[in-house]
C-alpha cells in the first residue's frame, strides 16, 4: 500500500504544458520522477518552462500546433523516436473565445473546437500504439483529459464554444474509457474550477473580480498548483487503477 501514489519512472506527455494548468501538472510529474514531454504552440515560452522544470527532473519540450492533425502527428512522431511506450497522456491544450452571442464568429468557434475537443480525440488516437505498450492489467496506461466546470454548468459568460467543447470532453472521456479499457488504458478527466491561468488572468488580475468569484467557492480560495498536481498524480498512479470513465470536479465545492 505504501507505493500506491508512486509514479516515478513513468513517461508522460502534457499538452499545453508551458503555462497554467498544464504547467502545474507537468511540475508535479517532474518533481515525482516522471520523464515528462511538454508541448505548446509558442516555442520560446515552451523552452523556458522546460528549462525551468529540467532543474528538478527530466522535462523535454516539443513545439506543436495541436489544432490540426498534422501537428499532432508531428508531436507523436517525435516522442516515438525516443520512447517505445507511454504511460500517461494529459490532454490539456485549450483555447477560449468570449464574445456576445450576436457577434460570435465562426473562426472563433472553430478555433476553440479544434483545440479543445478535436485535439483530445486525435491526440489519444495517434498515441494509442505507445499507450498500448505502456499499460498492464495491474497498472493501465492513463489518459487524463482536462475539461472544466464550465462544461458541466452555465459559466455565466458568453463563452459558448468553450462550454460546449468542455461538455464534449466530459462525454468523450466516458466513451473512450469504455472502448480503451480492453487495451489496458484508463481514461479519466479533471474539471477544474477557478485556477490561476491565462484563461482566468482577467479575474486574477482584478482584486474586485477575484473576491467576487472566491465568495462563490465554499473553500474560500482559488485552486493552487498542488491541488491540480495532486489530482493528476492520483489519476496517473496505481491508486486509481480501477477508476475509469469519470471526470473529477476540482473546484473547492463551487458548482455544488
């Protein structure tokens, strides 16, 4: 029982790993002995984060635009050149577009859908050979999809594509889990609440808005990196080997 949460020696990919929630998960993995590949679209920022994390463990940056299948294939090909198996895939890369309904553009809708839901499916599909090689009956390979509480309840803002895409992530997680279980691959999700990230920087940079949001959270604080990393570590460890097809709401009780 003492090693239930031990993930040392595993290999992971974290998409959108250069900032926000992806960086929180990547740090948690690296600090706990996971060889972690991080990807993002902006190369300079990605390399800076990898350099920072490499001071505490093994972190390898691979630049990729995951809104298109070609970018996903590029990322998986580069990892496949170095690795024969993959233990953990975190589908975290995401985008948002907040515009009133009368003005919401098609290109904004497509951008959000491509990165938030299409990339989750095709990243998982293209990574299947590596994931199949990494899973065992006792300790399956893991896919962790980052959804959002906005995919479960009305976000109270005109982020229509974002909430629709994150709702899709919750359901796709269930669908993939039931299909991939026989391949010794568990698929689960995390639906974060209010965490500091690029998507919430407007709120976190305003004391008034931050206080207003925090009042809606029973725990009376924002999420912290340890909260996100701890949940991801649980879903990646032997401790969660029989958890499959579920999305953990990580919001301090906000939507409850």
